[in-house]
């Protein structure tokens, strides 16, 4: 039987979660029991917790269906310009709670489930995360879908329905071990298969040129089966669609040449075709170049473009007969956004369809393609850029190779006419990279074939213009834009931190959930003691709740009054989890040196997954766990310092840890993090940021005032100067005694007594070939952390606030957030404000409800 709610919990359940009318509650109970009986074929005597979750999921989905159908009817009747967001990753997380929030059903479901003797939170925990992404790129795509639905835009997400998403991470003896993420094992109540829209996708074969045109013959066919998932907007009756493709072998796959003995083998070989959608590649910011990955990229693009063109031709709902025959208006009705270079093949594929199938003249087809496509760049790391071998294209996609050669030739002819004799420029700007292994530079193809190119934070967009695509920027400067990333406040505040959301709602209403500029209404409440007390109470409740979770999950008892210092993101050298480790070791050594000194208690949490083949990232995880083993069991240290590695970090775990965090670590080397969105999630939930001037941190510091964030370390220009001079890690090692002590302990096996040589390669990298200059920022980082301690010491929990609470609402998002807090000097109140462009300014730099890409609606 579920526990009755406390007065505090009841107090939070007001309008922002939807009023629970008696009729609504009765309807939910009735629908729940009906699904348990008719859909799951169970009664209460034999039903499991998972059955109860599924019954509730089907109940909630019922409320989506009518809105979903009406939304699609409206789009067909009004025929608006449609936005197609193409991404190989959609990191959606869980759906049940988000759907209840957006439909305003949470209270009715909560009450109905309580009356049935069940616990809603317990049922929510049963749902598997839809982990169809690696990190920020996939989560951005998911946030986009929520935002576009909330804005009422006719938007579609297109990707792959991976049978296995991002691996589940287990920590065994301190090491990461990967387990398959069989997220579909128990079925997915949110998706609807659409076999009537199954489409063929072709591979291999040969190209034949004739007077009638070009034909791609003798191909192998794989079928793309669409699965649709509803994407509800926030309380606006709009339900958009995410369509994910699953690979199916055709019935005659390899059967045309079977003999009596080969039939079974031919049927079993169907798996070869269906492997295309089997598993998500677990690489983040690293290009591997596998043929299966190229197949995935073409598979999603080929199926999606057929679907887009079918929808373009049919102007009336439910009609599949071609109506439009002219493609003149295609860019006026279709916007294709390429989420990084993974869907870059949309450019040659659209050209193939227009030229070979629809018989459009090449120049006209190229004009249509460029006007339709736009490209988002997500990284400046050279190892992450996709460069496919020409030989692989020649075998797998011969017609597309022809088209890419033709696109490149016309492009180079244009460059040569503008810069005669500049052979080096032609080499730099070519799509085809010459050498022992000729390669296709997909980023160059995207830039050439798109009408708009954007980076994802102002500093990143500047690097894109001045470094990565400098030659292209000089050729077409008007093409390059900035669109700083954003997050959805529905999931990242209302869903994951209802206490804080409700505290704000009680003061200014709930309009800020779709228009964050309304947070300016908090300005007159800067000195409101009741508000400050309520925010502090919410933070402390979140910390206590997460402390209980940590003890249950990891067996580590932490002090909820300690500073929760959180560093969660993919494990990568450029994100510099190693810098955090060095600070932890330094703190440990200081406590051991003088145990009588007053230290600010700190619980350091580090989490994230390492790519399975990334040796150094796995070593970093082992180092974190090894440091934790020593620190956490040292009686002299006690509860003044704890180190916890958060196993299997994912969306649903982020929803728990972010509301409880006091300090958010965003410490990448300046110029390496494209944007970051975790930085925004933490600030929106009342955590303060310690970070470098990198990615979106730069704009956050500019709008908030750098004095209101803990900014430290090298700037981009400093990094560049150090590169020119030559970075010498030994200089810092020799000069800084605390750094030297920490490095020697790691190197000498102090934290790995059973494997003394375990971390020698980590130390060797840091001393001799560290691209990300950890030692160069160590001194400034440790000093900045001392300032964090000072602020926490001045405003400890129980004295009205904790770090991230004295700032009345130390939160920011991608539009506007006013966050008044008292300057540590006590001299003035500081206002953290995010600028909001004018409503019509969808295509200008800055932030709109989710900074919808400007080029989409141009």
C-alpha cells in the first residue's frame, strides 16, 4: 500500500501539475482497470508491478491519441511548412512522466493510482530509458522535439529504432563493463508500428548511364519499417511525431537462388539485413568508419526522404495519390535540419531522387537541395569529423559517389573562378581528400549543400567561422550562423524538480514554463525571506532524497549537509574529469595533513560512460573509483570528503542528481566543448557553475556577470598562445608541490596498491602528450574551488540557504532567467539575465523558446 502524502507533498500538487477533478480520477481508474484486463489480460491477483506500469502507460497514451490524430489532420488541411529534424540519435529517456506533465494529467494519475493502492513514483521507475543516443547531441534532439511541439510547429523527428541503445554501464572492480541495453525486451507501449508505410532502401549494385538518364541497378533491398512515437506539446493539444525506422529483410531476401539445402541458411541470413537497426554506435566525438555505420546513415536518410516527398506530394489528409508534381515549391514546404554530419547523405540522396527519379534539371535540383537543407555542426575535434573512404562508397553507394564527385567538381570550379591559381585553397575546400586512402569529408559536403550552417554556442560558431570552415566562410559568409543550444524547462524543471517549479508558480504563475522571460516577475522578490527559505528547503529536500538513493544504490552514506559537487557527462579527456580527480586528491592530502582544520564537507560525484574502445576514458573511470575506495574508507577523512562514481549515468539518473546538486562542473579546455547543455540544466535547478570560458559557459557568464559564476583558467586565446609556445606539463609539475604530490601518488600506486602500475599510462599522458592541458589550469582551478568553499562556509545549510540557494534561483536556460543573489562581497544584488530576442527574430542570433534554428523557417 502506498504511503499517504505529507502536507508538504500535498502543498506542491496545485495547478502546475494539473487539477485532479473527481471525474478525471474516476476515468483514469476505469481506464487503468480496463487496460489491465483487456490489454494485458491480467487481474489484480496475478498482475506484476510491470503490468501496472504498462496499464498506466496505455491509460495515459489514450489521452494522446485523439490529439495526435487531430494534429496531423490540421497539418494536412493547412499544409504548413514542415520541419524535418534528421538525427542518428534521439536520447529520449522515459516517456510516462513527461507525457503526464505535458497533458496536465499528473495529479489525476497520482490520485487514481493512490486509490488503487499503488505508488506512482514506483511505477515510473519501472520504465526503461529510451537511450537512443550517446550524450548531448541526442539529448538536444529530444529537447528540440518537445520544444517544437510546445511551439505548435509542424515538426517531425526522424531516426533509427535501435534494438539496443546506449549500453548499460556496470562498474566491476572499478572498471567499466558494458552490457547490452535490451530496452525493448518488455515491449514499448508508446510506439505504433506503421507497416503500411514500409519503404525500400537500396545498397550496392551498379550504375548505368543511358540517353534516358542514369539508373542504379542490381541493388540489394532492405525494407524500412516506421515506428511512430507521439511527442506532446505542453498543454496545447499539439502532438507531433517522432518516426524511427527499423530494418526488415524483404521476403525474397537471398531466396531467389536457394537450392534445397540452402533454404534454411537463406532465411537465417535475413539477420544480415536487419542488423542495420540492431545497435547504436557508442562513440561520442570519435569517428570509427565502419561499413555498418555508413549503412545506418544511408538507411535513415533514404527512408526519410521517400517519406518527406510522399507527404509533400499529398496535400490532403489521408490521400496518398500524388497531387503536387512540381518541386518548385519544395523548399517553401520542407525544411531538413541535419543534426551533425551523420545524416549528410540527405544531400546526395535528394539530388539522386530529383535528378534520376523526378527528372529535374541538375542546376534546378541543386538549387532546391541547398534551399531545403541546413546543417548543425556539433564538434571541432578533428577525430570526430566523418571522413569516409571512397572505396567503401564505391561498393556500397556507387550512384551517390558519382553525385558527390559532380557536386565537388562544380564547387571547385566555382572556387577556382574566384581564387584563380590558389591550388592550396582548392585542396583545403575539396569534398574529396586525396592521399593513400581517398576520403569523403562529410562536413564539407554539408557546408556546400546547405543554405545555412550553425554552431551551437557563440564561441563555437566563431571557431567554426575562423578555423574549421574558414575558407568556406570567406566564400559564403552569409551562410554561417550561431544558434546556442537549449533545453526544455518542462522535463528539466517541472518534471525533475516539482518543488522548485511550484515555489516559482506560487509567486508568478506558470506562464514561465513556456515563456521563460516571465521569470523577470521574480525581480521584485529579490529580498523576500519567505521565497529564499522555500527555495532553500526545496534544495535540502532534494539532497536528502538523493542521499537516500545513493545509500540504497551504492551503499555509500553521505552527509546531506555536505556540498554536492557534481561532474556528469561523457568520459573524455577534453571534458577533463582528470582535473577534478587532481583536486579531490589535493583536498584529501590537505585533510590528512591537518585533520584539525575546518574543512567544508564535500560529496564529489562523477558520472558518465566511456566509449567501449576508448582506453584512456576507461582508465579515468578506474581512477575515480580507486580514489573513492581510499578516500571513502579513511577514518581520518570521515564524512568531510566522499567520492562517488555514478554508475550508468542516463537521462533518468540526471533527473535525480541535477535537482540535488550544489555545484556544477563544466571544466573542459577552452575551445573544445561545442556548447554543453548540462550546464543549463544545473543552473535551472539552482546549482552554481564552476567552469572555463568554453561553450555556452561564455554566454552564461556574460549574461549573469562573470562574478556570479566560478570562472577560472585559460581562455581560447591563451590556449592558442600556449600551443604556439609549446605546452610543457613538466613546468607545472616542478613548480606546484601539491600537484606534484597528487601526480606522484597516482603514479606510484597509492590509490591502486594491488596494481601499483595501473595509472602510469595516465600520468605519462598528462606529463608528455596531454592535448587538453590539465596541469595548465590546475592552480587556477584549485584556487577557484577555494572560493566555492568560502561561499558555502558563509551560507551553510540550516542557516537559510546552501550553495546554489542563496542565489535566489541560480538557474538559467537558453532564453531568460533572472537570478538575483547577493554578491559574495555583500556590495550589491546581482541579476542573472538571459536575453530574449524579439518574437519575430527566429532567424537571428540568440535564444528563442528552444532557440529554434533560424534557417528552418526562413
